[in-house]
């Protein structure tokens, strides 16, 4: 396991969480939850990228 594995896994978790929040926000017509979900997806992508950079 590389140095960035922890960051990549955290990032994946945030992306999954964000997708669920985004979908729940759409289903319940809750723009705040939808926005939080989109933020978490972006945060997850950034964490994954950080992990990949640590491994290079």
C-alpha cells in the first residue's frame, strides 16, 4: 500500500457520501442537502488526487 492510499480511500468515501446526499437532496427537494453533497464530491475528488500525488 502506498503513502497516498489513506487519502484515496477517504476521498472515495467522501465521493460516495456526496453522491448519496446529492440524490437525497434531489429526491426531497432540499437544495441545502444537494449543495452539501456536491461539495463532498468535490472534496473527495481533491483527496483522491492528493493521494495519487503522494504515490508518485
